[in-house]
C-alpha cells in the first residue's frame, strides 16, 4: 500500500472518477466497499443537495470517499454573445419541436464563490475533497487542511500541478488528454499542450514532491499497473464505471458507449462552454455548421443551452444531444456491477504485475 492510500485508508490503488452526470452515491459506496476510493461530484449542485449526497454515501459505506468540486472562474455574462449562441442553436430546437430559451443562466456556482459549500465540507469532513478546473481561495484550502481533509487537485500541465502543490494540496491528479468528461485545465482560453496520461504522469512524478494520481484512458487492471509503473500512487478511472448499473448514465449514453462511436471520442466545448471529451453525437456534429463558427458563451452559461436542447430532443426520443462523456479507452468499457468490476480490476492488476515479474 502506498503512503497516499494508507493515509486515506483504502486497500486498492483505484479511484473512481467523480464524473458529474454518471457518478452516484451508490456507485461511490460500492467502489469504496470493494477496497477502492469512491467519488461523488457536487460541482453541479448547491450545498443542500450535496449534504444529501454525502449522507447517502455514508449510509451505504463506512469507508472513505472523495467529494469533487468545480473551481472554475465564475462566468462573465455577455448578452450579445449568448443571444447569438441561442440563435445558432435555434434550428436544432425547432427540429425537435422545441424553442430555445429566452435567456441563459449561470447554472452552477463555482466553489471559489460558494461559502455555503465550504461550510458544509468543514462540518461533515469527508475523507477527501478534490478540485477540478482550478483551485479555490487559499483560505479555503487552509481551512479544509486544518480540518484533516486530504486534498486532491486536477492538473493538465506541470505549471498547474506546481500551483496546486504551492497551494498545499496533498496529491495531484494527472489528467491526460485521453480523459473523458471535462478537461481540468485551469484556463480554457490558454494554450493547451494536450499532454497524454503517460507523459504527464511521468513528468509530474519526477518534478513534484506530492503523490501523483494518473487519470485518462485507464480502463482495466493492466492500465492501472502501467500507471503505477510510471510512479503514480493510484489510478483514477471514470469511463470504466459508466456502464455499471449504479451509474446514472441514461440509456442513450449507455447505448452510444457500446456502439462504434466509442472508438472516436471528441474533445468539444460546444456542449458546456469548456473543453470536454465525449462520444460523437448530433451535438458534436454541430461544429461543422453555424454553431461551430459562433463564439460560445462562458461555462456554465453555455451549458444551460446544451441541457435545454438535450431535454427537447429526449422528449422526441432523440438522445443524440446529451453530454455523453467518455474517454479514449471507451471501447474497453464493461457493463458489470461496480463490486464485480472492482474485483476484476484487482485481479487484472495482480496478473499484470505477475506478468512483469516473470519477464
């Protein structure tokens, strides 16, 4: 057991990624009960709902789990840009008998501006709290650490990882370009070197003084073993858990993940306003039309339109506009209950390590 896992109190170097839209308290609890670290994503909800989710996990497991937060820069409203975006999407709404919203809202509150969420975390004290899209104010980090909470932060570059270390996080999640869901880049408008999981993980292991958790494209025990061989103390898997019955992925997402599109995932900002890797669908196809040439509103304002379009399409039986997040390892997804998947991952990890030792 690595020092990081020992500190948290888990047996397996496997962390279930907190993918909003698919992670549930039931999934997190099942992963924790199987020896890994389960996770829930509360960046899309307010403190009251987060309290209920945390309570649900604790009711299902006595073990540790991770609570993930979004730390994006609060959106800057731009009525003209938002109106142009709605106009670009209007033909898609009309195609499904719907009407675009009159205006768009900032549907999520960033943790950087959410004192109620901070107060909740300090009260309930989950074993782990993780940050995505950036870092919260230093005062929040200091107070969470003082409460005995282990802190993770996603980084997509050495500079982001070093900033997280300077702020005092306990471990860095090395998110490679292969990862499904939202890219954790601090500034989506900045240049992105698009480092892969292996290169970024090895770089961070060599340069940082804190533990590194590899994430992106990892789907089985052999992938976990490879990440550990690079020096990571654990591996974070997200897409691997989407087909589990405990996941909240809808039938459209599940069907698409099992289809040919799994081999050709797409990085796009069209759905939410921030780059995210998903399965190719009717929304990602809009990049070739007017929407692809129209400036996208800030995240999560743009996501308000994306969600409304997905709802309108689903009402007509069309699930092709959903946020069907998936990483590049998607074709390796398996539809197993979380406990069975964890047992399989553990067995594959043991086998992969044994194969290396025999060489």
